[in-house]
């Protein structure tokens, strides 16, 4: 799992094309998305792992976490007009 700093750097790189458009708000955008992503990764990593070949009992939980993260991203992007 990435550290918070590595996660933030990856998000900043992903949204680098938006830096000029957002100006001073760029760092706030990156901080918000980074926090959401880091929270998701922590929750996902806490799900018990299943043996290979066994149906993953956590698939529903992982899909739910993915949807929650995606909705948070949408709300943050709308907030910043991206």
C-alpha cells in the first residue's frame, strides 16, 4: 500500500493538466481526492483475503467501496468544476 505522500503525489500527477485552470484551488482538490482515495485503500486492505480458487466473499463489499469512492470523486470534481 502506498503512503499518504505517495498517494498524494500520484493524484497530483493525474490532475496536473488541471493545475492552470484551478490555480490556488489545485492543492485543495488534490488534498480532498487524496484523502478519499487513501481512506478507500485502507478499507479495501482491511477486507479479509480469501484463498485462490475460493469465491471472494468480499466482492460485494469491495464493489460497494468502489461505488462510494466514485461518488465522492464525482462530488469533488463538481465542486471544483472539472
